[in-house]
C-alpha cells in the first residue's frame, strides 16, 4: 500500500507540474499576441462556442461579469471582438470574435510546433496506453470541473496569516 501511495503522490506532483506548464504556455502565447492569458482564454471560448452574451462568456470562463466587462473592453479596443446588440434582449450584448482567420494564422505555427513535439512523445506509447492516457485526462477534466464548481459555491473567508 505504501508503494501505491508514493506513486500517487509522484503522479499528483507530475500533474501539478503539467498544469503549471499548460498555464505558463498559454500565458506566453497570450503575451506573444499582445494580450493577457484571460483575454486569450475568452477568445478561445468565443472561437469554440461562437458569439456569446457577456453573461454566457462569464459562465464559460468562470470570470465574474465585472471582469468580463473589462476583458471585452480591452479585446474590443484591440479589435479582437466587437459588441453587437442582443437580438432578443435589449439589456444585453453579444460578443463576437473578429479577425478569427488572421488570429488562427498567427497561432498556427506555435500549435504546429507543439503538435510535432507532442507527436514525438505519443509515438513512444502503444494505442492501448494512449487510450488509457486520454481516459485519464477526460476523467481528470471532469473532476477539475466538479471541484471548480464546488469551490465557486463556497463563500470567501479572509484569513489572517
């Protein structure tokens, strides 16, 4: 049992290192594009889900509606998005991505390089191992989503350190 616990602890630390590497990669990519990581994440969400209301973008991203307002303001100023009146709700706007093709062309070489490097790693594993790894990532993503939802429901308590 001790060996299994130690292996889990090592895997947990490797997972933490992976999470940090992913965050830092996207932060560097965003900086390369002249935006913050939060702005990049919102652009990706708009590309994935299509034009969205600001409240939907807040829901998808996990940011507050106030934070989304600032993010959309900056993205609009840099012409990555535009606000359009909501067709069914006069109090709301739809945030639409702009210059999507040009943005994809700018990031394509970066993701092509990443894909080549990741293919080199994947080639070292069997199809069964890759299936298990993919299942692990899907299940991990589900757990993180559930834990994020739980955490958001908790009230913030300032603690004196």
